[in-house]
């Protein structure tokens, strides 16, 4: 069964550093998403991406964040100048269609900023 | 703007008892509604979804949910709890505002007692 994969599973970085979280969505999917979940809190939408551009982003997704689909298979989330409060689990998801379609989630990357 | 409220951050039931997890939504347009389950250290998995067809939706693992527009609710039920149902459950709403933003509730952790 096809699945969304994410690497690394755990990333530790120092405050102020840049990190890139990688995701490989399901191959025939067209819509891609990033969410984050701070420990013990709810899943928060960050951004959706379709047709090589951001289709929607939340207020969390400010200039510190960027997304890219560099090669037709990977989908990356870059966080510049990380802060302690960026520590969270980051989930990538993909879907074959728009809002009515199931999103398939990856296992997540746990980002720890020290 | 859409929002989701899950009543009860923790629910505890005995094995074999009815499971009822409550979800109320707010949406300015007809919503698409989802229930996801998250097992420890894993990503989210879709249990079921409502996309304006039948109001009673059946999902995996014996779960079902009923969309009640008059009550703006989408409660999740299962007639008989199993130990393996212990997990975190998230209700989510999707609204086509030009993008594909999905808003999650705060989650309800289900405990199943032997």
C-alpha cells in the first residue's frame, strides 16, 4: 500500500539554525500539506500546495517558513532561523483531490530546537 | 471561518461499552467533516468522512458518525469498545476557501479499561 514517508524521523537543531524537513508524498497525489503538532496540543494546519504553488497558508506560516517541490517527488518544508517554540512534530500529508478527499499522513518528523 | 470543538479531552470507557466522542463544528459553507485517529508515535489515519452524501457515515474498525446539520454536530460512535481502540481521536473540518485548509479539533484521548 502506498504511503507518505518523511525524513528524518527526529531532528535536533540549535536555535537560529535552518532545517529542512523532507517528505515523499504518494506518487499520484496532487495536493500536499504540512501540519504541526506541538507536544500535547492539537494538529495545526501550516500550508497547502497545489500545482507548484501555495494554495493556502495559516497565520503560523510566516516568512520563516517556505515549501518547495524540488524534483517532482519530494516536498520540503524549510524553517529558517529556528526558535525554541518551533519544537513540534511536523506532519506531511498528501491527497489525490481537493477538500473532500482523504489526506494521507506521514509518520511525522519530531523537531527539537535547543 | 471554520472551527471544530471536541467536548472532553479524555474519555474513558470499559471494554465492550459504547464509545461516544463528541464533535461540533462551525462553518460558513456546507462542510466536509472527518474523523482521524492517532496511535502513539504515529501519524494520523482517516476513520471516516462526511462529504454531503449520507448523513450516517460508516468507517473503519466499526466506527460510525452522524452528521446533524441542525445541531452542527458530527459525533463519533462505536457500539462496543475494544482495547485496541485506545488512541487520540481528532475531528476535522475542511472548507474550500480557495485553498484546502483543514482545521482540526483539540483531540480526545480514549482510554479503554479491561
